[in-house]
């Protein structure tokens, strides 16, 4: 008759060996899973850091692009040529006023470029300075009016620098302006939104001086500016073409305050 107790005792070393093997495999698996978790976590952190660096790089690139557009070498060279012409003609007062306007524009551009936000008042001073220089150059003959809704505190409400100036500049450069044409810039607020209206009026109304209907490319440029600023500052900007006919072009920028 078999002694099962002796047989069981004989199997104990083998069973213990199996238990140790299972325990070892479990520890190895746990260690592997732990290392995998650490690796995945580290990879995720590295990807987040890389995304942050890429985002910062894109913002720096956008800022540089905006600054380069303000310090346009072609515009500055053209103004310096005009100043030289006034000097050679002996018109010292005109040359002095021209230099003062250019110096004021450069000072405002450099000052605003160091700021994340500027007041609407500061931005409009830059716009006015730019339009005065363009008008003095004589390439574009126009008048302009800037009006701010009294209900909007232009000294306290802030926006990204060069926002209005870029929109105005695109409109001026893309337009064939006549002597009696006019820009109207109207800024108003409604609830939690700020509206920037830019109207380009053709005062003559004759076939020789009719303003061509805005091309889609011009509208796309405005949209591209809004997209750049949205990406740069996490804003909620949108642009609309309100009116487009031979006598009036009306664009509106909406920004959530």
C-alpha cells in the first residue's frame, strides 16, 4: 500500500520551486510594467515640453514677423529719400517735421514691441502716426478720421500691440486711393465685445476714381492677421466684410474683451 504522506513530502521541494518561479516571474513582470509606466510618463512629459518649446518658438517667430512688418526697410528708405529731397531743396522745416514723424513712429514701434499688451489709446496713436507718414509721403492721397466710442475707456482696455496698425496698413497698401477718398476708423464696445470698424469711402463716385471691389486675397490677408494674433495671444478675433461696393468698403474686427 502506497504512503501518500511520503509522496506528498517528496513533492514539496518541487512545489516550492514552482512557487518561487511564479513569484520571480511576477516580480519581473511587475518590474517591467513599472518601468514601462515610468518610460511612458517620461515620454509624455518630454512631448509636452517639446510642444511647449515649439509653441514658444512659433510665438517668437510671429512677434519677429510683426516687428519686421512695422520696421519695413522699403518704407524707411522711401521716407529717408523724401527727407533728402527736402534737404536738397532747402526746405529745412519740412525735412525737420518729416524726421520728427519718423522718429515718433520708430519710438512707438520699439516701445510697443516690448509689451505683451498695449492700451487702445497707445495703439491708435501708432496708427495715426503711421497714417500721417503715409499721407506725407504722397503715394496715397487720403484723409482719415479716428473716433472712439466715449463708453469705451481707451486708456484701460488693452489689446496686442500692432493689431489695429496691421489691419490699417493692409487696407492702405492694397487700396488705390484718390484725392477725395477717406478712411474712417470707428471703435466701439457692446457688452463683452470690442468692435474695430474700418471704412474706406470713395468720395468722387466717378468711373475714373471708382474703388475696385476688394479682392478675396485682401480679405484673406485680414483673416490671416486675425489667425496670427489668435495663435499668438490665445484671443478670439474674427473679421467680417460688412459692405463691399464701388463707393464703400467696410470691414469689422470683433474681439472678446
